[in-house]
């Protein structure tokens, strides 16, 4: 894992979630390895919210990046770091190591990812499709699709990684 700032080419940005389908990280790490670019993983804590942003006020800047001392956030990020490290280890080779870091953001996932992509000059945003099942469908109906919002509201390419299990094999 590398520090927050990468040297060299800008990183690919991938949205990560706990218990996310592994295809998203596998695809993102494989692409980062092939392109020889770092990977910037971002978890958006929807339970946190943004206040009006003013770069001169530190409390407002903190709302963009939730408090890392929060026990809930710490347990989620610890779990995510392990999953990311495993995916990177599977995709990287000694000839093409993948440098990565994890950022925790707050607010609406689509807007937070777009803002981070602009901050880091990421050439692409990678997200997964929505989970299958009634609970996830209701959540998407209320909150909207992150991938759909990103494709309509910012200028960077968005790679939406599908859930690879064919619909006829889905138990949900």
C-alpha cells in the first residue's frame, strides 16, 4: 500500500463496499496492473453527511473525509483493506506491482466518487452493478444507482462491472 499521493500516472478510482462482489476489485486491479497505474479505492460512508463545503474551515473539510477514529468506520476499513490487499496480490506480478490506497468519504456515493476523481485526476471511475434482491432494489429505488448517476453527471469514463452470475442462476 502506498501513501495518499501517488507518484507517476494518476490512479484508477474504484468504489468499494463491504461484502461487494469480488468481480469489481478483480476487474479494477487487473486493469490497473495492465495499465501500470495505481489504484485509488474509495469507500463512501452514506451514514455521514456533508455540510456546506468551505475550504477555509477545517470542520467542513473533515466532513468530506469521515473521522478515521470512529470504531464503525475503522472496522469497515480494516475489512476492506484486507479484501483489497488480497485482490491486489492476486492481480499483481513482480513485473507489474499495483500500488493502492483506500480513502473513506462521506455523503452521496456518486457525488463523493466524482469529487474524488476530480481531486485525484483519475482517468476512470470503476463501480459495480447493484446487488440483486428485494432489499437492494428498494435501496436503489430510493437512493438511485451510483453507476447511472456517474455516467450522467461527470465527464470521466465510468466502467460498471456487472455481477457475473447469469440471471437464470440467481437464487435471489
